[in-house]
C-alpha cells in the first residue's frame, strides 16, 4: 500500500472549517495556508523558525507554520489570527488591549504575538509579565520594544478594561487610526496583495563579494524550462541601468553587467509561473563566476595599490564631510584635561520582520507597483530613470510596511518587478527570502572613530576633534548623508566653541551601507558620550552635572554656528533624569556591597538630531478636500512604517481644520491620489508633513469659513446633516450642493506645502543645516555578570524633548522601539557579510531582553514645529548604546570601545580592568 | 518525490530503504536546512508511528520515544535527575520549536550546540536505532561523531533514547549562556547530575556543550568530585574547577565568542551548575 500523499489532498480544520489542499510533498504549512487557502494573516518573516511571525495553533499548540509540513497537519485543528478573532474571547480582549496600548506598530509580528498570547491565556488566567515573556519569547518584534505588548497581554489576561482614549486633539492619546486591521490579521503587507495568477520572480545574485562573471546560454536555459517566461539582464533595462538616492551618487546597477561588487549583487532575474518557480533552483542558472580578491575592510580599501571599485573615487574614498569652528587644536592644547579614544562599530541589520515584497502589473500603458516602501515618490523617480518612462506612466501604491527603519527608503525589488511586468504584460510578484534581504539590502555603516575632547578645570568643554571612517560598502546609497550628518552632530547637544570633525565614506566589497535610524549619529554618539564620562571622571565631576553644565541652550551657537533663539531642549531632558540618577546610584551601591560576582552600574547619555534633510529642500505637500456631502477627506501620503504618521498627521490636520479627528476621512499613500509627502526618514514626518497638514487644515478652514463670511474662531461641525458653522450666536449650514465639484469630486480643495527653512553649509560646515533639532537623554541601570561578561539592562529612564507630543502614547512607542534597537546595537548585533545572513546567527533583542522603560516626555515647543512639535523617530536610539556602555563602566570600571559588547568582549575588557 | 505519513515503524523503515528518502519529524531543523531549495527525494514522516511518541518507564530504565517533542518532555512527570534535560528543553528555541521539535531530532541534527546533548550525556543516554536490518543500540557519545555527523546509517530511524535507572536523589541541572534571552544558540552550556548521600557527593556527571565538536563529559572532574563533601564543593566556589578538568574541551572561536572565552565560560558554568545541583539536590533530599 502506498500512502504517499503527493497527488493526494490533505484535509484539516482551518478556523472551524474543513479545508482540503493539494499541496506539494513537504510543503510548508505556512505556504499552503497563505497561497492555497488565502490565510494571509499568517506572516512569513524568515522561513526558519527564527521570528515566529507565522505562529498558528495546531490542536491548540503554537507552532511555526513555516516549519511544519502541511501533510503533518492532516486531521488537525489549525487556528490563525483571523479565526481566533472571530471565535475566541481571549482574542477579542487582545484586539482591544493591543490597540489601547499601541502594542502593534508596523503590525507584521502582531499575528504571531497575538496567536501566542491566545495560547497563553487559554492555559493561564491572569499571567504576569514573566509568564508573558516566556510565552511570547518565540516571536520577534523590531518596532515596539515589546513592553507595550507585555502590558497589553497582562491587561487582557487580567480582564481589565483598557483606559479610555483621549479626544484625538493634538496632545491626546488615541488608538492608531489604522490600528484595527493590524490586530485582526487583515492588514495587507507587501506579500499579501498580488493576484493569484501572478508570475513569480527570482533574482540571481552573486555568491562572491567581488567577481567577474559571464552568462552561459540564456536562450537555451529558457527553452529548456517551459514554465520560465522571461530572463532579464542588464541588456533588458531600457533606461539607466543604475539606481541610488543622491544626485551624483547613482551608482548601483539594477543588474551588474560583467562584474559584481558584493555578495548579493543582482545579475539577472528569472520570471515564471508559480509552480515552476517553486521548483526552480538558482544553482541551475547558467552563470560562471571568476572571483576576485575582495576589499572587506576600510583599511584594505584605502591601502596603496588596492583595486579602485568605482571610477572617479581614488583610494575608494566616495566622499567626506567636514565641520569646523574656532580652533580645536589650540583649545585642546590649552585644556586642563583631555581624553581621547578609538571606537569601532559594525554593520547593523535593520531586522524588520517583513522582507521586501510586492508585485507589479500593467494598467494600460502604465506600470503599477505595489510594494512596501518608505518613499513612494522616490521609487517613482528611480523607476522613471530605469524604465525611461515619464512620471505619469508609473504608479506606486505602497502596501502596509512591516518595518523599514531606513532600508526601505532605497528601491529594492521595484525595478525588477516593473521591468518584468512590462516585459511579460502580466502581474509579477516577488518576496525576498530572509537571506536575500540580509545579503542585499542596506545596513548601518560600520565606523572607526578617533576622538579627542578637552575641558578646563571648571568643567567647561575646551576643544574637540573627531575623525571617522565609515565603511559604505559597494555602492553609495545614503553614504554621503552619513558622511555629512555625522560632523554636524558629533559634538552632541553641547556648547563646543572649538571643534573639528572630519569623516570619510569608503567603498568596499561589503553590502551597501545606507540609511538606518540616525544616519551615523548613533555611531558618533558612542564615541562622544563615552569620552564625556571619562572626561567627567578625570575632572572629578558628576557625569550628569558635567553634561548639564555644557548643554546647548537658547542663544548658544551649535558647532555649525547656528543659533536657536528658542526650542533647545536638551538641558530639560538631562535635568529630568536627576531624581532617577541619584536613586539609581544609591541602589547600585547597595547592591554592589552585597554581591561579589554581579555588579550593577548606571549610565547616562544624551543626543540630538536635526529633523529633515541637511541643508537641502525636503518639502511635503498635503491635500485635502470637502465633498458635496460634507465629508472632509485628507490625502495623507506620509508613509506610516509603524511609527504612526497615519494617526499623527490626521490629528494635526483635524486640529487645524477644527473638527474631531474621527470626523476626517483618510486616503492613504498612492502616487495617483496623494501628493508627495517626502520620504519617511530623517525624523521629518511629524515636523515637515505635519506642518503641511497644519497649513492644509488652516487653508481648508479658511475656505469653509469664507463661504459664510464667518469669523476665524467660528466652530465647524461635521455631522449627518453636513457641515455647519457656528459663529457666536449664528449657525450656518453650508449648502454644499450649490457648489460644483471639481474633477476630484471636491467642492472645496486645498493643497499646501511646507519646506523647512535651512541655509547651506559652507566649506567648514557653517550654516543652518536644520530648522529644528530634537533632544534626548537616557539613563540605564545594568547588571554585569563578572565571570561571564553577560550584561543585562534592568531599566531605562528616557527623557525626550518632542516639543509637543501630538499623541503621547505614540511618543512612548517610538521611545521603546528605539531603545530596543539601541540595546541590540550595544550588546548583540553584528552583521558579518557571508556569516550572519539569518536571524539566528544575527541576533536582535527578544521580548526577554528589553527591561521596563520609563518615558519622560519633555515639551519645549519649537517655533517651526506644528503646534510646537519636533521629530522623534531617530533621536531615540542615539543615547541608548553609549548610556549602556557608560553603565557597564560604572558597574565594573571596564570601558568597551568596540561594539557590540558581547559577553566575550565584555569579559575581555573586565579582565583588562583587573577583574578576576 | 512523495510524502509518506508512516502508519507503522515497518512502513517507515521500508520507505527509508529507497534512495533519497529522508526522515522528517518536527521539521524544526529540516526546513531551515532545506531553505527554499526544491525537495528532491521522498520524505517519511514518523510522527504518527504508534508508540514512537512519549516517555515510559520499564525495568531497563526510561524510554523517550523517537517522536517525543520537547514539550512532551517538559510536561512529563519525571524524577529530579531529569531537571537538567527539562531545563534544556525549555531553552530549545522557543515554545513554537519545543511544541514541534523532537528530542531525537536534536541528536540526529548533531549540532555542537544541540541543547539536549549535555544533559543526556550526564544521564548516560543510549540511543536505539532501527532499520530493516534490525535494531542496534549505542551510547550517545558514540552516536555523535562530529558536527552534523552521527553513526546513523542510511535507512535508520532513531526510535528511542534509553536512560538507565538513576540513583534515588540524583539531581540534574542545566545552564545555557547566550547573548540574548530566548531563541538563542548557546555560546557554552553545561549540564550536571549530582547524587548526594549524607552530605557527600556519591556520583557526579558533568557535560559541556558548544565547546568542542560534540558535547563532552568531563571524567576527571567527575572523579575529583566523587566522595567530596558537598559543603566543601560549595565553599570552593569557582575554584572547584581546575584547568585539567576541562581537557576534553577544544572550543573554536566564531561569531558568538572566542575560544578562550568559551573555555573560561565553561569553567564558570560548570561550577555554577554543580552548585545548583548540590543546593537543589540538598533541598529535595535532605
């Protein structure tokens, strides 16, 4: 008897329904659920059991659907989030509490988290935080920092009703306006939107860091594989075979022509029907590699005689940055105390749980790309060049984005998909494999930093020099931005009259380094904030008071010579930490007296970050309209990648227009429907797009009030009767029907643009790079296991000057998430090309690694910000890593200068510091 | 190319006699190793073979069936000697992995960092291998030949682990060192099994993982411990471990830690695991 099920049906119960699938032998349950049964709420992040996003319940037990052959589920009861939400009372409570706590940011891990939580709540009523951590430990999240998830599950288990939300006005916490689909499993991400008959595309990538290559018989290959519809190479690119993000640095080929510069460089794409591509092995593709010696380190690339990787970049130096004021060397020479140090950081992977995914199709003579992105209009710009098509023939419809953190600003699969759709005339889809996203998409730049800082005996800073080399990898991406931003920020938020900072971005044969939350500033802060502690110690000063003494203030010039008359909030952030600082030092002293092999320490660090592009225009435009039925529609194109712009921008608009936010109808990002709100990057959306939303709200309000000649402080009301205006004792109901709608269907329509006022930097970096900065200061308590070198953060206190919190819980969410990423950068994250290309060799923090975080929201309003608001996203992880390093030093006397502070490195430093 | 859900052991063994046939159980190592490459050959699923899943006790000791999951092990009512393997089970990946992955699969995968191996070595586990040629048994250390290498022949299934009866009062412990909580491959790990009698160690077994090609018992340490007073061992602190005790270890340096660090961490973990075993054993058995 042959019981092979190859052609057989596998039957099981899916969310209460009997289903049957004709799956391939050994097909992953996750694939069958998504592709054969439409259960797109099962998310795939790694296909290796490392991320847990695909968690489903099989006979009540949570398992990774990516690790179970569908045949093994035969006869079993399989439950996914959408089914649980309909039928399980625990899931119902979790839907409520996850929204109330904003426990879902991007939402890609949320199904895995919630399914795991349902299993816990079924087995354990009212679990505590530790039980929640154990139960959810198998699901990775890169956005939230996990603490809000823990809170949400504990609350759902306890059966408490969530706290009521605020009004929605600026300054009040409301649930995310786009939050419900994230917690019910219906949100559509990049891999969830392709039509069922879409062709599938796979990219052929270099396995070598540096190689020449030749193709074999491509026509023969295609002929031998009837299911393969097209093979694309550089010869098939009608326009410019290159992409990039900065004019003058458009250097990365869509398809390499005859040589590759990093492991992961694309050389060809294969497009075929789904069944064929499921059986396609890239190893069968006819290409021959001739490996060349790779330049993996900056010193290799700078060495005399090293191969030059790009024309015009002698010694592989791509570009540099420079800021100088006063006379740094003279100041250091006269300083009473100086410290110096060399600091090294490594490649850091963004680690979003959603790999790049999407599809493209033709709509008449237009190509439409639906994919996850942080920058739809920049995607359109890139495709115009690559496809040699005018803007109006390219439409970008972003899907929900399962995390980005900078890497999804650059195009990834969009050119491949668009080329393939044009070539085949069919819908073509693609999802990066985890290895592929880790190999081929941008990383945080490794930095090698030398820094000297001086001070006079009274504790005032006296001279600072900074030299940083950044490994920018094979292609430019955002390397020039890192090179420019770092010298502007490397002083930290302090008064430094005599300063010189110089950077170089150096090409190597590593994966391209690009934008990652903070654009190089987290790396420079590691050096500067570590040296500040050493300097304070040499001066015999308290580390926090030393920072407060030197903090920037209103009327005090930055190292760029920019003087802010208002809005400088670093001192209030540092001062907010004073009570926790004193208490933590006392706690650590008590603990350390009683313990020999474990030592506790407390560290602080501060940071600042300029919001928006550096001395470059970066306008945002917001459009809004009033329909004849009285509906106010906001066209909101600022990509929400989990940070919350889909909620913040409407809150600002609603305040400006003068109605409750829930009365506004929203249209999300789509290049056909929403004007350019710029990229979600540079902590600019709340500030820049927020201002555009404010202006648009004000303009539409003015237009409405103008219809009835009402005074500026009249009250607008939207209800079922339409739009009424109350002006003192008078009430007007607008007769909108008498106005003729424009082609977009609006009787009144506005579009407003905001671009932050900046001034160019001169050759010494003097000027006005940003219209506003945001400020931060973190405190962390760590415990160090002395014999093992294991460091465990115990709690954080994070003070952030956000000018005006538009939605305070969203602020906390950014703070928590940034701290988790900073913690990972400090303690565990190291991307090594060729070696850590998965999520079990490359470690990001789990739910067990992030301790409680207390967020102190400081509001020093900024004159340029909408209602005083400042940007926040990137600021958060700037102080985290140096605060941890300072806490380790406080606990043990050991100073870590190379990240990450893995147990082995910490142990070596402890021994050097004299610990047994 | 096919997928067979074996209804009996003999059916599984017959199917595995075909070329390119592979065993699949929990799938937690099989799928990551396969990646997105297309399947070539047959898969033989042994998870529904009657009698292959679960833990039983008979005259010869304890028998952990080849399809027993980590969660099955965690939930089984077992004596304190099994506390170490249970602690290891809770550290295997995540609950999702523990619910699907099998103890036997962890051994067959033969990672130097396999969480199950050190505690099973301290328990003196014997593996049972079945094929159409019959059944054979061997000690776990003999079964593990090297990284990703075992004595399992083509066509064989690891049908059970047999743990010989242990002294009453034997206490197992396990410590795993990684760079994060949950979902982590260890830098080093140690299992200890200690039996106390009136304040003296009458039997000790210590094994270290991730510090050699396969996890190793430390016979010199075990010999030194035997007969010593538990109080002395506790008082000696980390000094209870001497460099010579660690001679069987030959750690490598990799992304998780240097060789020197691993050696030092192993020593620290050995002392801590022994102390835990003594303290817990002392509490349970006076």
